[in-house]
């Protein structure tokens, strides 16, 4: 009897090599094609790793007796320090803005390594889909600027890898990763929600209690500097955030945030009530994928509803892909399978449609008066918002369903049949 061309193990290895190869080739092509970068709407002012340079310049300014929170003459664009004081450890380590290629390159490399370790395709088609998402404009923007969110992605990814182990002592490593990420940029504090996946229930309670203590101490430490991140960001290409749609119609301030929370709360509750967003709480399989999905969903949703930022913040959406792929291709439940497919297409829309708009404008309309380009882009951005809101309503539904079903781990008598109280984490 003839042997199959690829054994199961060989196919998995092949898929992972395809994913790694496509991402490396895509990033190399992006780096070597400045015209494509411009057509994609990514402007770098002739510089690479602008964001890592700004952090190093702030550290240099502090050591020179300059307050980088007010002004920073050492940065060519005058970027003031918008992060916490934890970043000044770079200067304590002897790193300066002259080491920018090393630091920025290290962030990019760390992001890629964690990306390849967490996204592990099993088939060629899955590898291609991961590569399409990993080469989307938000990722390329972060790569071009060496944005600090790449480092946050890598740190939180280490926490996700720690949670994959069933050893009971691994979850403190995940908490340590969340704490470090929170100290650098406060929004990762929401990642502690991922601990609702811990089993048995007593371990879940201990992890949540420890998170309150540890992360509360971190937030108290960085509280005096959190105001630095609270600034108005003008509307530009490649932005991310729910309040944008309200700003387009002239509504600013904190009101849009509360309305956004209300929309996601009501929409997520409807999804749960109609049982459109189920499966994330099913502890019988796909533990690794559920950990990644929960981590990516909570961080991405929190950032979407609360702030407006550049679209590189959407890189955490890459962690949605494994579980959505599994549900869309392998789930035995029709509703779960359909929901995953819809969410997968919505994720593609959020990651790619704004870049596609830039490509079309630059290829078909430009050169044209800036007023026309701005008008067309604004209409496209407003038209894209329903896709983004639909995705985050679904993510809110999955997260809410997970929270509600977590109650069963404390009530074995009402636990769902077929979902034992195994020591999952």
C-alpha cells in the first residue's frame, strides 16, 4: 500500500513553514518597496522605527535634565513622552537613541517570534489566512514604526504561552507578564480577564484575587503618569477606535465612550440571549485557541470602545484567528460555525479594508485635490464602521457568555454534561 504524500505531522510542519515563510517574504517586500508603502497610506517621513526612537529620545532627554513630558528637542518630530516612567529603564540599561535600530529591531523580532509561537496553523489554507492577517496594514504600520505595542504583544504572548501548560504554577508567570505590560502601557490590565478560563474554580479565585492585588499595585504606581496617554488625536488614515464614528458627526468628549459601552453591552447580551456567541466556555477542547481568543478579544475590545488610536492597536486581533478558524471549519454546531465564519470575515474587514481604500484612491483617483481625497476617504471610513462595530458586538457576546458560564465551575451539580471539572490550567 502506498504511503500518503504528507503524513499528519509533515503537513502541520509544512503549514507552519508556509506561514513563517509568507510573513518573512511579505515583510521583506514591504521594507524594499517604499512606493507600495505610500500607496497603502503608511507614511514614515523617510524614517524607520520612529516610535522606538521617540521612547529612547525621551529617556535621553530625561538624563540630560530635560522634561520629555513637556518638550523633547532630541526627537526630530518633537514627540513628547506619552508613556509611563517604566520606559526610562532603557536609559538605565545604557541604551540611547543611537541604539534605535537594535531596540526597534528587537521589538519587531520579538513580535514575530511570539506571532509564530502562538499562531500555529495545521493546514496550508489556515497558514495562508494567518499570513493575510499578519501582513495587514495595521501590522505593517506597527512594523514600520517599531511601535511599542509590538513589545506589549510579545509580553502578553509570553503570558498566553505560560497559560497553555496544565502545571498549576504557570499562571503566576502569566500574571507577571500582564503586570509588566500594564506598567508599560496601562491598557493591558484588562488581560487579567483571561484567568476566567482557569480550572478548577479555586485556582480561578486565587488568580483573580492575586490579579487585584498585583495589578492594583501596578496601577497605583503608574497612576501619576497615566494622564500622558490622554490626548486628542486628530483624524488621520489608519486609525482604530469606536469613538471615531461619533467624532465624524461632531460629538467628542466622554459621551461617545459611554454610548459605545452601552452598545456593546446591549449587543453582546442579545448575542448571548440568541445563542449566537457560544462555545468559548466549552472546556472540552481547543484550550490553547480559547486562551488566545479570550486574550485578544478582551484587549482589542477594551481599546476599541475606550480610545482612538492608530490601527496598529488592532494587532491583538491576530489572536482571534486560531479559534475562529477552528470553529468555522471543525465545529459540529451549525450556529457556532456560522458565527465564527461571520466574525472571521469581519476581522478581515477591520484589518484590511482601510488599506484597500488607500490603495484604490492612490491607484485610481490620485493625483487629485486633497479635499476630494479626504471626502472619499471619510465616506469609506464611515462605511467601514458598521463592520467594526458588528465584530466587537460579537466579541462582547463571546466574552459575556464566557463570564456567565464560568459560574458553573463553582456549582458542580449544575455543570453542563460532558464538561467535567478537569484541571484545565
